[in-house]
C-alpha cells in the first residue's frame, strides 16, 4: 500500500488514476474496485473521497473540462491579435489532446456525450464557446457570434477525434495550424 497522503493529494492521485482507467475501459466497463486497485488503495479509501462511481466520473469530467478551457483561455489571452488568438487557441487545444489523450477520450471519446453525462460534456462545450464568443470580431449580432463559437468548438472536437482515432501521423502543431487557417479563413468571410 502506498504511503498515506494528505486528503487533497490522495484525491488528486485517485482522479489521475481513474482518468487512465476510464479512458481505457469506458465508464460502464470500469468498476470502483478496478480504480482502487490501479491506485493501490482499498475500496473504502476510494469511497472516502467519492460516494459513487458516478460521482467520481462526474468530478473527473469537470476537472478535465476545466483544464482544457483554462489552457485555451491562457493561450488566447497572450496572443497579440485576432489571427494569433485563433492560432494560439487551436494550438493549445491540440497540444492538450496530444499531451493528455486520456483526458480527451474521457471527455469526448465515449458514449458519455449522449448518455447520463451529456450535461457535463455540454457544460465544457458551453464554457469553451462562451470563452470564444467575445474573441470573434465581426460585424454580426451576439447570437450569430455565439453560433460561430460553437462551430469552432465542434471543429476542434471533430479534428481531435480524427487525430486520436487514427490521424496520428499528423503532428499536433501542424494540425493546429491547418485547422486555425480554416477557421480564420471562414471567420474573415463572416458578414450579416
């Protein structure tokens, strides 16, 4: 058994281990016993931190989503202008997917998009779209701008899914540039 960790560190360790197990086996294919075993703890220790598998998975989705949104926001905040924001946002998104593939798979790769965790996934998509909406500089109304933001989010998700499921020969930085070019060209042509 691993050494006793402070509660906050143990919780983080359990989330990190659960991420890998859920990414490999999916929500329905994973048991709390398997997560506990992979973490090197007993089931009672796991249940001290998470009341149920559902609670663990829900917190995992929230955690992963928050990190993804933070990475994209940080990247776009430091960009010099609109074109650079588009490039930096896609670069951060695809770098996140490449560096944390298990996180992407848990968030967007499984049945959870349509199942009982659809609201958690939608919350991440909403947060990403809300972050992107004010960055779209075009002579359009707010609803149009929000619609385009959701389109950009969908573009990143779909391209990432393609990359994770078989397009790995494409370097994530190149993928980011290519999708940013597509989005930028499209945004330049937006009008009322």
